[in-house]
């Protein structure tokens, strides 16, 4: 900035010398003619140089373009095809791994559930239990092991209960054994490191079969699938006897019982975003399901149910396709889809997986190495990769095995007709970017760059000089604008003078340019110069502290943008009023506004000006909050302003450092803060010194003596006054005003305010 000032001064001196050296009109005309001749000569030289450069550029362009086109074309075609093949081969390998991993995971889940079902049927026959009145010892322990092996969040035993006497018998059986089922599950959960939900020991039970809407007598004419034993157990919901055939989508359950096959249900947690009922229902299910998931897993992502029939006649581990085996119940697990497709690919791979199902909308995941990210409802793959799609139905996933090992699952067949899932795998642009580069384009760009570099050599000097001048002038203008917005005019002048002196002592031109490129650089001094501080004692000032009452509570319920909308609106109006009234804004401390009158320009009426300013900003505050109540909430209108004023001597100056600031110091500042913190919302409290200034100015009618004295931190009991420039105080109140010591303490207001201003200024 200083360099620019020097340049401007030099230009002015040159212009002045030309003017003085002339001899009236003739000299002026002569000078003009010489200038015209110079301009014509410069224009001619410039034109010739331009033509020469363009001719040279034409020759160089022909050579470089021909070479560039030939080399770049050959390299482009060879490199692009090689990279494209590598990209396609790598994607095919990734797609195979993904489909294989999904098949292996489903195979492990089904095998684990089938193994548990075999144990259930074996135990019931060995213990001569009769369905549906069966209970499995150590059910929670077995289920916990299955969860650890197969990532199934919930495992539920559902006996098939017929209406009538069998239902009555079941309800009596459940009432007698249900509490023990709950206690066993809770005991296992207490030591299960894979359980992340709440430990709830107080619960209530429902000893009769009840429906989805709490209807105990729900459709007594049909069969039921009530919850029996379940793990994990969240007993804040009915821990047993909840009929799954009463839910909103029982088709899969009926299909499982009819076909005697394992059925994978449609995915839930896929509401229509435009249907508020579906969205609300999804939120309820997500809240329930969150208790069963590990930290970091979102409960509002797609989930499917695995429904495996249970047969009590020894047919569990064979392929059942005859009517002689009758289901007596069902073992149900859940499949959290993101768990199925994670930890598959190496770091740095990016592949899109779309799960398609005719019973629900498709949904999409992005596999990012070992991590999987849910992209949302719908087929969200990038359509430019449609031709590279790799797909498989759930029933065909077993064919994707490198070692061709046989499936470990040998239970009932898996249905492929009810709601068959199809897995589609696509590459992504992120993956393509890792293999298909822009090397041919880069080579072409290099050739073009050489051409441009050669051409720019001829214009480099003019270009650099012109650019430098523009940058310096622009930077100086910006730096000046920033400094002017931060410091008073007198302080700015002192800063410039100090920098000028330091430059004259020996700072280099390069250092000056560096300083000019940083707004705060004008404040930086030479370490060897040790400049004196820029600070002044102003004996006649009035300081104001204005604090938003209720702001902390209000802002806790608002977004950051709403908070700043309020503050910028209010403080912007305060700044406008301050400029109009000759008040200097010092800073804002959170929701507290600090300003001063009487510096840097002295003002004998500083107390009067500041009281009027306080009244104006209080009124403007009320106006702004009422206008903003419509967009920021009705409680915005309840915000108020607590104002405190104090008059006295103030030390003000620039506290230099990495972020230099103009600041106020002194007891007067602290007293002003105490006036605000011990004040009352909506009123202007002034100190004894400010009140004295107003009385001396003939404005005693603005004052009303506060009935009680206040306890100010660090000052003890002091007398204060209420000030109101637009409403005169009563004669009795004015006559009662005197400077003395009161007897009461406003402790309620002081305590709240001191909690807000915990640091002295």
C-alpha cells in the first residue's frame, strides 16, 4: 500500500514539473504536440511489434500444431484403448466379487438359521413338546451366536397357533413361561458385546394374542403367528404374543406357510417421500429398529425379513416339495442389506449396486472399498454404464464362487417367485477416473502450452508491468477499504504514518509489496524499529453495552443461518444509527453490542448523544424483532434489549498482533458492562457519572433515580439511574435525585447478568 502511495506521489510530481516547465499557452501547445508525436511513435512501434509477433506466432503455430496433432492422436488412441480394457477387466472382477460375497453371506445366514431350526425341532421331539406350546432352552444364547456369525439383527420364534382351543391353550402357556423368556434374553444381553440397545428391566406383558393395533380379539377365526421367544429383547414393546399375521404386510408370511419355502420379503424403510403417512410410519419403524443395530448403522435403510418354515416331522433338512410336511411355526430373521455388501472390495474402489424387487422400489448403494454408502430410494446408477451391467437374481448367486464350493445350506428351498431380488452391479465415474486418464489430452495441452509460452515471451515485459500495476492498485484499494472499516480515521492515519516511517528507514520494496497484499499487513512493524504503541487516553467518553435478553434460549432452538439472520439484521440497523449519530462501534461480543461516543473525535455532548442512541436502538430492536417474528418464530418478538451506559476516561488504541483490533480499556468500560449486566430488559441504566453529565447539560428530566442500589461486581453498592430521552421524569423523582448511597441491592438482575458477562473488558 505504501509503495502505491509513493508511486502516486511521483506521478503527481512529474505532472507538476511538466506544467511548471512550460511558457504559457505556447509551452502548453508545444508540450501537447510532443506528447502527440510520442503517442504516434509509440503506436507505430507497437503496431510493428504486434505484426512481427503475430507472424512469428503463425510460423510457430503451424509447426507445433502439426507435431502436436500427430503425436497426440497416436498416443490418445493407443493409451485410451489400453486404459479402457483395464477399466472393464477390473470392473468385471469387482462385480464377480460382489455377487459372490452376497451369495456367500446369504448362504451363511440361511445355513445358520436352518441349523437353529434343526436344533429346535430336535429338542421339541426329544422333550415330547407339542406345538405350538414349545419353549427352547438357551434360545437367547443360540440366537446371540447366530447373530455374531451371520449379522442377523433380530431372531424370532413364531409358533403357528390355530383359533379356538389351541389359542386358549397357547395363551395360558405363554402367560406361564413368557416372563422367563424375557428374563433369559435380558441376562444374555447383559454380557453380549454385540448388543448395543438399551437394557430395560422393567416391562409389562400381554398374556393374550394381540394384533397390530392392540386389538386383543383381532380376527379370532384365523390362524395366528404370535411372538414366542425373541433375541435381542427390547421389552418396552410387548415382549411376546404379538401376532405377526396382523401386520400391514402379511403376504410373505402366508406365502411361506403355503409354499413351505424360505421367503425373502420385500424391503421396508422405502417410503414415498411425497407420502407423509408412509414417511411417518418409516420413522416409527426406524426408531424401533435402531435399538437392534450397531452404532453407525442407520435404521432408516432398507431391511428385509427372512421367513423360514419349521416342520415337526423330521423334514427340516431336506428339500421339501410334497404336501406331507406341514409347517408348525416359523423362524424369522432380518437382513440389513448394507451389512450384506460391505467389507468386499479393497480401498479405492467405487462400484454402484442396485437392488431391484418387483414388490418395492429399487434402492442403491455405493461401495467405496470396504465401506458401503446408502444412496437412497430408486435406481441411482450412472446411465452411461448401462452396457457394463452385471446382474444376478438371489436364487442364482450360488453360481458366483471362485472355488466352486458347494453351498452349506441344505434346508427348505429359497423362493424365487414371491418377491425375487435381482442384484445389478455398475461401475461409477469415480472408478473410471482411476483407470481412464486424460493422458492424450495432457500431451496435447503440453504442445499447446509450449506454443503459448513461446508466444507470450514477446509480450512478457508489457504484460508483467501492466499486470503488476493493476494488481498493486487493486490490492491497495482493497486494503484501504478493509482498514477503513476496522479503525477510526485518526487511527488509520497514525498507522499509515508509522508504516511510512518504517519504510523510509529501510524496508525493501519487495517487503512493502508483501505488506500491501495483506490487509492486516499495514500494522506489521519491523522487529528492530520497536515502534511506540498507537494508544490515546480520551478523558470525555460514554460507553454503551447493549445485550440481547433471551437470546441464548432463543438461539438454542434455531439454525445457525437463522441466528445470523437475526444478528445481522439488528446489528446492521444499530451500525446505521451509530453512523448517523456520530457513535463509534467498537465490536460485538456474542450477542452484546459495544460502542463509544467521544472518541476518536471529541464530543462534549457524548452522554446526551449516547442516551439518544440507546433509545433509538432499543426502539429499532423492537421493530426488527416484530418484523422477523413471521420468519424466525413468534418468540422472536419476545427478545429484548438490556442497555447500560457509563461516562469517563477511556484508553483506546490498536492492540497489534496477527489480528490487530481497535479496543477500549479502563474502569469506565468495566463500569458500563456492570450497568448493562445489572439492568432491566427494555430500560436504559446509566451510572452516576453519566447521570451527572446529563444534569450538567440540563437534561435532568431524562433521569429517574433507581429506587434500590445495585451490587456491581468489583465495586460494591452503587447508585444508578434510569434514562429516557423522550419521556420526562416526574418532578418528585427529579427532586429526589442525588449522589449518595442507597440501602437496597438488586440481586436478582445482577446475578443473571453477571453470568452472561463473565470476563471484564
